[in-house]
C-alpha cells in the first residue's frame, strides 16, 4: 500500500485527521470531490471581502483543547454573533433576551418578563412539551413563538412545528439579561484571514487531489491505502443498500451591492413564513469595522430547500425513522475494519465546528 490513510473529504474533519496522522509520521492521500478544500467552512474573497460560501460560520467553543488547537492555525478576531430578527415591519434582538422581551411586551425587568412568559405558557396549558411548538411556547411564550419562531422554523425544516422534535429549539439560549450574544461559549470569533486559509495550514504538506470523487474509482482508491477515513454520506458509502437517509438542503443567492453598509449587521433573520429565505448575511461585518470604507458589500440570502439524492446535504433530519436507519448503517460500519466514518455526514449528525474538531482529535487518538 502506498498510503496509510486515504482521507475522503477535505473538510474540517479530514483536515484535523490528516494533520494529526502526518504529525505521527503517517502517509496520507486526501481526495475531495469539490474544486476546493475546507468543505462547508470554505470562504473566498469577493470584492476584497471574505465570503462564507456555504452559510455564515462563527467559531465558538468552551473546549480549551479545541480553542488552543485552532489557534495554532489561525488568529481569531473577537467577532460576537448578535443576529437581528425581522418580522413584517417589526425588529427584535436575538437570541431571546431582555432586549427581545422589552421590544415585544415593553417589560423592563426579568421579573416582568418571567411573569409574561409564565402567563402565556399557562394559557397554552402546556406541562410536558411534546413537540417544537409546545417547547417554544413554554420557553418564551406564544407571542415570540408566533412572530419569531413559527415561520422561520417551518421554512427551515419544511414541516409544521407540531411535527418537529423539541430538541431543535433547545439549542437557542433564552436569557433574562440584556445580552445579545447568540452563544454561551467561553471563546468566539472568526479567523482573521478566513477559514480556507486556516484549513490550508492544517493540510500543510498533505497530498490533496481536488475534483476527485471517491465513487469515480472506488476499487482504485481502496487499493492505495490501508485505511479509509470517510467524511461523506454513510449511506452512500454502502450504496444505499438499507435505504436512503434524508437531509434538508439550502440554496445560497449571493449579490454584490454598490453600497458600503447594507443592513448594519452580519445576520438578519426573516422570521415570517411568506419571505422564502430565512436570513440575509452581510459578510463584511464579520471583520468588524475595518471594511466599512469598502464602497461595495456582498450579501447572501439563504433559502431552505428540499433535498433529493444528488443535492448538497446540509442538515441531517434526525427523526425516529432516519435515526433508526442510521443505526443500521452503523452496524454495517462496525463490521468493516477498513473504514473510519467521520464528520457530520459520516456520523449523520449536525455538528458545530468545534465538535467536529474534538471528534477528529479523539478518533485520531483511538485509531492511530
Ligand atoms: P464537510 O465540511 O461537509 O466536509 C466533507 C467534505 O467531504 C466535503 O468537502 C465534501 O465535498 C467531501 N466529500 C463528500 N463525499 C465525497 C466523495 N464521495 N468523494 C470526495 N469527497 C467527498 N458550525 C459552527 O461551529 N458555527 C457556525 O456558525 C456554523 N454555521 C453553519 C451554517 C450552515 C448553513 C451549515 C450547513 C453548517 C454550519 N456549521 C457551523 C457546521 C459546520 O459547517 C460543520 O461543523 C463542518 O463543516 C463539518 O465539517 P466536516 O468535515 O464534517 O464536513
Ligand atoms: N430559530 C427560530 N428563529 C430564529 C432563529 C432560529 O425559530 O430567528 C429556531 C429554528 O427552529 C432553528 C433553531 O432555532 O432551526 C436553531 O437555530 P440556529 O440558528 O441555532 O440554527 P442553524 O440555522 O445555525 O442551524
């Protein structure tokens, strides 16, 4: 065998695995079907502005090992994510905090806000939330659910909130303080020279073949390495023999505007159902103030989309049916000593970047 590891996919998981394997003296070949490295964290310059091609990416973590790790490959700015939500002609701060409650109800103290939420929760008669709608109402009351959650969530997932699992909404912080920071983590930021540069440094010294799909010559690729690290779709690896896992897809529409500051914020969420996109990203604001003298700006509107085989799989749909099917694929995976499944597609789970890095670091310890 020419290589110790064939790494399929040049995303974050593949990059960390490759880095650690090379540092341990192993020989790796990386293949990537897209024409660039970095997977979904890929960013590129348009009009001098770093554009996040596959959706806005904010690095946040409370894991010291992961934070120290990424800082070896990039310098991070102090970007703090504070999205704005627009509902018709109204505007609110996210995540749900005292600024949101004040704008919604005119309440100024945590006690008043708590009482308002409690009153709306009582009116709805919810004791044990059974679905996303009930979970949302018991967290923030009916008004916020109707204006800021229902439309956004139903666009995002293409299903009524009453048919969605409660856990989706549990990720969002609810705070009785005037704090618009979207994340609770200890560390947060964006690499000052972009994610692609960070991932390129992780891959330093690796042999990478772009525009190369593993399935274009499966037998050939299997023959070059002792082990395969596969970060694509686990069901596709097994030829869908047990059935097809489902995903939700996205479509991004990017525009360059002759305007130095279009919306005054990186993220504006459009929470009403009638507007087909969920959010608008103005990329220059990731870089704090330095870019405002650029007379142009780049914006991206993010449209949720149904997924069919062949489309880009952005979000796994972790309902009972898909999770049960995934468990069956896992059983197959455990019987195949040649392959290690990694990353968000290999594990059929939504994972933030820090979790993907932590997973890759722990897998490397396990397998090397
Ligand atoms: P990927 O980045 O998907 O990499 C897998 C790679 O494998 C891809 O490049 C793919 O082309 C390649 N591949 C697949 N099949 C094959 C094949 N057959 N042959 C060759 N190559 C193949 N995380 C955060 O922490 N903060 C955020 O703000 C954030 N925002 C996000 C916003 C959106 C819209 C989305 C979808 C995700 C977001 N994430 C965020 C999550 C983040 O994108 C992931 O954690 C990360 O990209 C996962 O890395 P990965 O290596 O597992 O997968
Ligand atoms: N959400 C919402 N309104 C918003 C933002 C988020 O209802 O303005 C809900 C929605 O159900 C979404 C979930 O919160 O799926 C998680 O949002 P987050 O921004 O964490 O998810 P991401 O879009 O990054 O996957």
